C-alpha cells in the first residue's frame, strides 16, 4: 500500500472512530434523557392519580374517572393501579392484580420505585392518606421516544457513512498534497546516474522532513561525485603517466631480444629499463599521494584558525628541522583572533609545498613571506631568489606530474604544487604566480578572512 493510501486510511480510521464515539455518546445520552423524562411523566401521573382518588373524597368514582380521562393525557399502553394495605386493587374499578405482592411490598419499603420491564417503564410510590396507606403503581410504553430514537439512529448512521466518505476523500486529497514534494523529489532522484553525478535535487527554505531528505541526498551526491572524480582522476593519471615508461620498457626488452648483443649493450638496456622502472615507482608514489590527498580533501573539516600562529609554526619547523631561513613580515598588523576558515593541516601542506619549491629552485637561499590584508582578504606572498618561472610554464606547473626538476638537476615528481592548488581551491582561495623585476618568483595565496570589525579597517 502506498504511503498516500496509508495516511488516508489511518486519518479516516481515527476521524471515524472519534465521530462514532461522539455519535454513540449523543445517542445514549439522548436515550437516557428521554427515559428520565418519561419516568418523570409517570411519576407525575401517579401523583395526580393519588390526588384525584385518595384526597377527593366527596367526588364519586365515576366522576373521578371522567375527570381523569378528560384532563389527563393517557400514555401509550398505560396501566395504573392503587393498592391498599392488603395489596388489593381499589378505586379505579379494574380489580385485576397487575403487579405481584413482592413488587408492591418493595414500593412500601423504599417509598419510591423506578424500573424498566422490557420496553415498559414502571413507577411506584407509597402514599399515606387519612383513608389508609396506599401503593400506586403506573406503567406505560414510551413508544414516541422509541420512534424518535429509531429515527435518530437512522440519521446518525447516514451521517456517519456520509462523513466517513467525505473524510476519506479529503484525507486522500490532503495526503496527496502533503506528499507532492516527495513525489517531485522521487522524479528528480530518477535523473541521478553515474553520467550525471553533478545533479542535485531542489531544496527549499522550509525545514520539513522532505527538505531534510533532499539535503541529505544532495550531501550524499556530493560525496559520490567526489568519489567518482577521485576514481576517474586516479585512472586517468595512472593510464596517462604509466603508459610511457611501460612502453619504453617493452620496446627496450623487445629490442634487446631481437638479436644477440654483447654484455655492454645488455647492461645499457637493463640500465634504461631500471630508469623507467624507477620513474614508474615515482609515478606510483605520486598517484598514491594524490589519491590520499583527494580523500583528505573530501573528508576535511574547516574551522577558524590563527594565521599568525600557523605561519610561526611553519617558520619554526623549517628552521629547526632543515636549518633554512624563512622570514615572515606583516605589512599591516593582523588580528590575533581566528580569522581564516580553513583546515590547518591541509593549509600547512599547501604552504609547505610552495615554500619547498621556493627553496629547491633558489639553492636553499632564504625565502620571504609577506602577509598583506585588504578588507576581507589576506594575501600571503611567498618570495624566493631563484631563476623564476617562464611565462609559458606558469599555466602547467599546477598540473599533476608536471615537473622540470630534472632539467635543473633536482629530484621531483610534480605533485607538490598540484596538491597546493587543490587545497587552496577547496578553501575557496586563489593562487597566482609573478616574476618580480628584481628576479626570483612570487607565489601569492589569497584567502578570505572571517568577517569581524577589526579586519574592516584595512
């Protein structure tokens, strides 16, 4: 059963149960009211009978009967008896014994008696008079009340069925209207596929459960998209970078086996194959580092950090661990409160890679860091005294496995600056390169400051 139908069914059952309880309460309350009202009428009937027959001594019995039938409305199937002390019917003329002596004696003991005998209602009173003590019993069938109750029951059944149908239809309409965003969400979800990982369902400003599901789904899609990107990037990089050394190894091996060669030739081929194998090892190491970095980027948590503390930590580590001079200068004093929303570990990796590149290509000369703040941005300028980077190469140095370290007699796999660029992009920052006129190279990292009044003055 669909959720819409279940909601409609449950709502209808609850509503009709409450309606049934209300109708039953009304019906039985009205029935008891009519019963009590008829008991009162019977009681009045017995009292009037007592007044007429027992206290009107000077009027004859026939005259009393005439007055009784003329002025008192006769009830349906009415039976009235007046019993003397010997339980004999008297005064009314009909001497038939209608009630048992036990019932008559019970009226004498209790003074008043009311009970129901089938559909008939019975009232008895004990009346003391100067002529003696009498018991007056009256019985009648309240047929009018029974007819009214039957009509009321039919009306209630009709109303119950009608309202149940209306509630069922309305509940289905309400359930359909409530679940319309869910149906829209389901239609949108069907559009998601491995070829459409950038798809996101529409989110609204309200905070209902469906919108929370949409937010959770979009968050899941973001993680899946990152995982797909990671997989595709790893496969693409592996296939692209490993194809060349593998091809070279195969060609050298086939060439060596094509004919008999001397020992020196074989040694040359083996050395070439070892170089290619070493290159493959570096590539695999870089791919593993890249995959690990991508996972760290996906799972990274951002938090406010103190920029001056982070730079001081980086400066200390370079000085203490490698004995290299890293100078830090602030063009304007920065606020010591947390002001950059970042992941401290990843940001340090990004800055360390740039600083390492600066030391590497400047023969370990000192590297200067200048921190500049402008409005809601901070600019970290990393300046070295090396040979600089050609303009034609500046667009490629952030690509994975791109390196010209060997041309300068240095070791490198071309992953450091690529990782730095990915981290800065994650932090929604920007990294640029510039060759100053005085030589060297300047990497500038731009990050957004956490808004606070102290930063607005710059």
